[in-house]
């Protein structure tokens, strides 16, 4: 029988010698295994100790700091959010307020969003932007406790840099513009004297003078129930609101690289003491109808007269995209644009550079769209129109000329339709326009409130029974 390779040195060993050698190797193997296990245990303990150290960070000691009341002026682009106010589910419905609370908590400026005396001036809806939103709240301060003075023992106290701190933690489309010290009982909602909105739109074929005449009819105190969405859960009974300013002005700056030069931008400047849900967008929708000469300015008088129009007609509201909460007016607020007067320039410079960067991105995207729009608009109608549509005066016209001609009704042998302008590039195409006075109406505000009460009673009774 042949031997296995490498076994020659064991061929002359006795049985006793072989057993002793085997026992020697077994003891060595056990020793190595034990050492390896001990090393692994030590390494695991080190890792566990390191993780324990990182996860058991020392809790923030709020007792070392004072609390002060401040107001924050905020700018945000609302197109990617479900509104300003948090709805409790930030994953599915992200909000500006949700991101603000997250930044405040991470910066240890507040301990609990429900316990910081938080108040907001305006509750903008999904897709609506704000350039002058104001909130008030209680935050951590570097000021000595039990004093409102910035000077202690002739030493100036450096306050928390609220603007820079929060802007580092907020998304790119939400920025803190300024902060102001306020009294403990200050409320951004109830201390606000007026709110100003801007709604941007393209002139196109709209009759601007007719829209201006109509806008003037909003001035003063009126019942705006036919210019809002009534929510029965709110149980609102007073729909009177005061409009202080209602103007339609040309946008002062010109957009370069605009392929459609005649499409000038205008803005509806609206200022009032307070506003109802969707009020501005419904007002703008009626102004668009008047600008298209589908309604006369007198329709506003009829909608403001509750004896003539006791319930809101079913008409669409304008797009949310061009609407901006531009400013909130307060008495005696001293806005600060840095930690103090000495740091305002640096803070504002950083803010400007950031906004410029965001503007550059959006302007570049707009330029790409403009290039495509120009190329499409220059196409000749003679090559595009169907034979049955050539009877309309299309000779030597481009696609752009036809789409934005004075005649905004496109006809063919098979259909006739008109486009209702909704703002923000949105239009609603319909076959036959129905006047506001002939449209079906919603339930009256009183009816909606009563229906909600009945529903609430039924739900409460069911909860008691179960």
C-alpha cells in the first residue's frame, strides 16, 4: 500500500509517539481557538462601548438658557409643498412649517413645537409661495435670565445667530430673511394689520383696462362668501372682509430672451386686513373671465350682493402657481438682518448669493423652455393646418400668431371651443361657455354649516355607543 505524500517522516514512529503528537496538536488548536474568541469578545466590547457613547449623548440642558419671544420673516417657494401649515404627515404631505419646526428642533432653539407659543400670519395653500410670511414663537436665547437687556456688566451679549443657524438647516427653497424681538403676548396672526398678495400673469389678449375697472369694485368691506371655499368644519358665519388695495400693474422688470415679446407680465396687487380660504384665487378667476370679455365687470357687484347671489356659483378658481403672500404689515417691528447690526452685511450677502444661485437654476430652465417655445412658434401654419381649417385667414401666419391672435376661439368643421384662462399657464377648454349667473350654485354657507353640525352629532353619538 502506497503512503500519502508528506507522511514519510511518520512511517517509523511507534503508536505511542503518534498519539502524543496528536494530543499536542489538539491542545495547540484549543489554545488558538480560545485566544481568537477572547480577542473577538474584547473587540465587540470596544465597539459596543463606542456605540453606547455615541447613542447616549448628554441631553441638552435647557435650564442654562433663557427664552425670548421673536418674530421671523420667511420666504419660500411653495410649489413643492402641500401648504405652509403642517398636516401631521410630513412624508406624504411636506409643509414649510414642518421643515421650519425640524430646523428649530435640530438647532435646539425650541424643545417642543406644541409648547413654543407659535403663531403664523398667513396659512398659504398647496403650491402658493411666500416672500414675506411672518411667524412668532419663543426660542432659546443667549440673554441672561430674567432680563431683556443686551448689556450685562458693561459686556455686550452676542445673541444666537437665528438667521444663519436656521438657513443652514432649511431646504434651498425656504429661507429666513429677518428676525425681530417682540413682546411675550405678540401674535403673528392677531397683531397683523394687513396682508399683501401678488398674483402674476401674462397679458396675452386680456383687456387690462377692463380688469382694472373690475378690480376697483373689490375695494372696501364686503361679504366675500361667493369668492371663497366654505368649510363647514370651521363654522364660519362672518364672511365680511376689507380690501384696502386692488391694483393691476405692469411688472416693472423685463424678461430677456422672451420669444413672445408682446406677452408682457402684469401683477394683481391685493392688500386686505384678512382673507378667506382660496379668496384671492377666486377673485383672480373672475378677473380673468372679465379680461377675456366673457363676463362684464358688473358680475363682481352681483357676487358681492348676497341678496342677488345667496350661494356661490360653481366656477373654477385660478392656479396656485403665480400666487405669492408678499408682505405682512405690523406696527413697531424692528427687523434685524443679522445677529446684530455689525453682522447684517455678511448675513445678507450669504442670503443674496443663495437666492441668486436658485434664480440662476430656474432662469436657465426657463431659457431652455423659451428656446423650444420659439422654435415651435415659428412653424408655418400653411404646413400644419388641415384643409378644412385653411379657410380661416392663416396665410403667412406662424403657429405663435394663430394661438395668441385676438380670436381665441379655435374652430373647425367638427368642433368649436374656447379656453378659460386660469393663470400659471393653465387653461380650461370648453365647448360652450356658461355665464356665471346661469351656473349651478353650491349649497349656501348656512346649509354647509348645518350639514356639518348634523354629521358631527352622528359621529359623536356613534363614538358614545361604541
